[in-house]
């Protein structure tokens, strides 16, 4: 099959104002824009990749997987990325005017985490995702570090916090305020919205950790965190607490309204009949398709060992159980490393032994987001594990920060016919990875 025939049909892309690549090239021809070299030259990297493909027999998904990650509250980016996949057609400019194509009806749509924060609208993104689900899409949602941080923070308000966990709301800092403002404007604009909300001082007591937290936290966290991280956490919470009211003032949000919005968030997301209760209910830590493991950030030895012994289903069970358990042990524990690792020295490591555990379980490829790319998707090799890095900087806030032109769109497609397709507005070609042609 020619590479040109692998480019999806972009049904309705004219409604988005976005340009998508209409030419294809082999993935490795993108050189440093497509492969991370890690102290090797380009040819050595291609040879290493070729050897790994020969050494391990990859099993491919039975149906296409459309992987879209790190949307960060940008519904326009989601809509354009869905069109880029070929699995959705747009019938107009509005987000609800979407329809599954024939290909989309027989594919997995996988949102790779980090739906929240940055902007422009958390609620618009969620409504578009739910519309996709109601149109019949086989939709999966992976946990991202931003999604989990928001849940733990909002849950800590007006709750029975475990000792040492009273800081999780204020830990969100300035990042929490746009979401609170959005909820306030959408759900609390009526005249009596603050009728049952206490005064400012009482609200601050509900939102801020008590003074005793600064003495209690070091002792409680000592068995989980090194002293350097404990000291850093104490400094950060102190700084964010001192600045929180100013963050609210800048957004035109009083502390009382911030508190009311946090309670409204709980009703929307945590209550059984809440409008967005489906979001965390459908969430999982990892998804497996053949030899491909999909996670938000990456894999370490703990995750590899657990998968090898008990499988991905058990990993997801542990995640679900811990998600509703002690926030401190959960957020700083080994399972959550899969949603925030960047393989830095301070992160839990993936060693050659850990990678071998994955290979022994027929897992050879990790597909993830979390680490934003500026030239479309990239392949890297970590301890013999092939990684497709797929955070292609979709949301408008990040694109402005990175000085990327235009709106973002991108999708990574894993096809049953042994092809991986990378599409992004920031690379002039559709990237085609064909292991048989390396």
C-alpha cells in the first residue's frame, strides 16, 4: 500500500479553519523531528529501532486505535483531531455537529489524559467528548496528572480528609481558578447562588490547610517521600496559600464564590447523578491492545512488574481502588508515576530489567502523551521499549506559550495492518511507521 493511501479523509475539516498535511512520508525521514537520538546519530537510531522490531514480534490491535492526548480544555482541538483521524466527520462549525464515519464505528477512540486546565473551556471539551460517546463511539479515557490533581483537590473541600491531605485543594494554586471561574459563570450566576455559603473567613478555613498541617505533614509523609520533597512541598503550599486570594481577585472571583464553585464541581463530577459523573467513572490508568500499552506518561519497573505478574486489568483495579483511598499514598505512590513520569532522575526508574518484564508479557510498545512535542509525534527508545510520544501540543494556551502558529490538531493511529500514522498540524507530512519496511 502506498503511503498516500494511508492518509485519512478529513471529512469537514473546512469547518475548523485548520490545515492538515496532505502528503505522507516514512516516519524515519523526519529525522530529529521524528526520532529521539539519545547520543546516537540518526542512522544508528534507525538501526537500533530496526533491531528491536526484528527481535520482538509485535501483535497489533484488531481494530484501529485513534490516540489523542493532552487536550487541556480545548474542544476545538478535539474536534479537529477527531476529523484528522478519519473516524469523525463534521457537519458544521459547532462541536455537537459531529458524526461517526464508517471507519469510526469500528475503531477505538482513546483520550490519553490531561483533559483539564489551561483552557479555553473545560466544560466545552467534556460536552464534546460526551457527544462523541453518545454518537456511538467506543470511547476510552486515560488518567492524566492534571485530571487526578483536580479530582483530589476538589474532593478535599468540605470532606473528611485523611491526616496530612488537607493541602490538596490549595496545591492546585492558580491552575484551579479558571476552572472555578468557569463553573461559577455557568452554574452560579443566579441571584441566590451564595445563599447557603458561609462568610469569607469560614470559606478560607474550608479551602486552606489548617496551621497544624505544616507540623503534621512532615511526620506523616516521612515514610513516603524523601526529606527534600517534603521541604519543597511545604514551601510550595505556603506560597500558593499566600497567593490564592490574589489569583481569585485577578479572575474576578471572590473566595466565597471559589468555595461555592468547588462544591458545585463536586456535585457535577462526584455525585452519582452529576452531569459529568461519567468522566471519572470511565477513566482507567492504562489500556492494552496487542503488544501496545497506552498510558498518559510512561512505565516504570513497578508498573512493568505488576503487569507481568497480574496483567493490565489488575493494574487498573489497583488504580481505581487507590483513586478513592488515601490521597497522600495514592498521589505520591508508584501507580501514579505512570501519569507523571518524564524519566527524570527523581522519577521512579525504568531499567533494562523492568523492560524485560514487559517484553515477557508481550508488551513491546508504549504509546503516551504528557511530554509536549513541537514537531508532531516522535519515537524514542527507552531500555529496549519503543515509545511513541504523542502529546503534539494541541491546546491554544500551550501553543501560544510555545509560539506555535495556528490552532492545534493531531492524532496517532495504530492500524491493524501493522502501520502507525502520526498526523499533526506542526509537521508538513503525515508520518508513516511501517516496521516491515525499516
